[in-house]
């Protein structure tokens, strides 16, 4: 056993790092749930919708800064500090990808775009909630549960990949306006990026489960 792992077992548990990670995944879930809101013009303006998502994204930024500050001030961390920071960055990347997709919504026909990506948004939201459960399992050292959750997220990612290919194919067949086509493709690709980031975080959590079991 490495000396740092030995010290972690002896010293008081530094649970506030897990608290920050859990808060990040809650922000991610808040973002994916917000994306699922029917953002048609009669429900809310595109500017109000974007500002709502952007304020959530700022919550994620603040938590990443907090993680960096806590790591700088703490001698012994519950996991390798590089792993904790990489985990925090990866969760933030998923939040950012969702926020970038919303930018495209402002330039598109909201009714049409929302209907097109409704299935994908549901898969993304489900994956985000699974990820939140995985981070909670990490805090409780429930490593087998992390591996099981990773399998579920990978299944959702596969379904999302299938829907992504379907929507891209449909887009090139049916959209005749080049500008709209490019923006819609950007939105779909950013949502795909968010799903990929969630999957990467889940894979990394599985790596940590094996490493620290």
C-alpha cells in the first residue's frame, strides 16, 4: 500500500471533496432537466431560456473553482488530487456542452428543434441522473455499484448515438436552408458532446473504483 493511501486510512475523512462533486452532478442534472423544458416562444422567450441555462452554467464554474481552492489548501485528499480535479473538470465539460447547445436554440425555430431532439434530451437527462448516483456511490466506497451504473450509462450512450445518427441523416435529407442546417447540426453535436462527456466521467469513475477498491 502506498504511503498516501495509508495516511488516508488514518486521518479524518475529507468528505467535502465528495460534497463538491455531488453538487456538480446536481448542477448537471439541473441543466439537463432545464433542457427538457418545452421552450417554445409562448412558454418563454429564447433570451430568457438562454439566461436561465447560463446561470446554471455559472454555478458549475463556481464549483470547479471551489474544488481547485480546496485541493490547494488540503494536504491529504480522499483520492489522488489529480483524479479529483480531473473528475471535476470532466463534469464541468458536460455542463458546458449543454450550455453551448442552448446558444444554438436562440437562432433556430424553437418548436421544430425541440421536437427533433426530444428523445435525445430524455436520454441525456437519464444519464446525468445515473452519473449523480455514481458520484454518491464513490463517496460511500460502493465500487461495485459504480461499475453497474457505468454499464447503464453506456447503454444510454449507445441509444443516444443511434438517435444522433438518425437526426443527422434526417437533417441532411429534409433541411434545405444551409444556415439552419449548420446551426441545427451544431446543436445536435453539442448535445452528443455532453453525452460523451458523461460517459467519459462514468468510465473514469469505474477506473477510480478499480484503483481504490
